[in-house]
């Protein structure tokens, strides 16, 4: 799969995520019982956010696997290990820094009370995701740091609810890097066996999003 194809898949997933949020904010919920065309099975799948979040997990994990697995197959194990070690640190900043900037930006909007209009609309999702102003400087600053902390510890962010996925992206990336570090010198056959075992363990422990990591690694290994 070429880089252009990967970018195209990323763009497609991003479009459907945007569509999901537009639907959530402006289209009546699926649970209201009214029969409509956008509730049909194949069409409805394009509106479901969790589906595309899982797709992002699969695609991101696949991309992260390609280079180290290619180096491992070429016998460049030291270069692959150094690359994985470097990626571990780069991955943190690539996720944490943009999310922190977005949280601060949303915090400023909230404290300027520009979210008040969202709390007055009839849509439950818009009301629930429109944060309340803290009311004082001390409380506002405390709420900001709490939101930034809880993004990575609890998967919640009072100023940007959509960042609930970021904790899982960071956690999944670290687990994938550890799995690759542990299996890099294994043959492709045994690496696949190990990944299948990890996939089964993930399902057994109800870590529903984590099997995408092992699946992506197996897929990348087969294509190399």
C-alpha cells in the first residue's frame, strides 16, 4: 500500500468522522424510533463514530508497523530498535502537544462564555459538550489543568469531549511499540503467532480496541 493510498484512507476516515459529528449535532438521534433513510444498515455505518475511530486505530497501527518490520526483514535490527525507541518519544509529543493547544483554545472560548449559545439549543449532544465557565480565575486555571491531565488518565476532557479517544491512541501506540520491540528479532511466522495470541488475550480481557493493533501488525508483516 503506497503512502498516497494511506493518506487517502486517512482522509476518507476523517470525512466520515466529521459527518458523524454533524449528524450528532443536527440530525435526530437513531433512538427516536422514526423510520428514516439514514437508519438503513449500510448507510447508517457511515454515521457511526466508533466505527471510524476503530478504523483510525487499525490504519495508524499499520503505518507505525511498516518501517520497523521492513528493517527487521532486511536484517537491520539495530536500526529498527533505534527507530522504535525514537518513535516512542516522538509519538507522545505528536499526540499531547496538539491536544493541549486545542484544550487551551477551547478553555479560552469557554471562559469568554461563547459556549453559552450551545447550552441553549434543543440538541442533547450540543448541550452536554458545551462546557460551563468556571466563574473565577483560580477555578478556571484549576479546571484547565484538570482537563489536560484527565485527557490522558481518564479519557475525558471537560473542554473538548471529543478528545476521549486520545488516551486510547497513546496507550495503544505504546503497547504496539512494546510488542514490536519484543518480537522484532522473531521470524514473521512466530511474530504472527505471538500477535494472534495477544489478540485473543485482548478480547478475553475485554480490551475491545486493542486487537486492532495485533491485526495491523500481522497485516503489515504479510505485505512486507
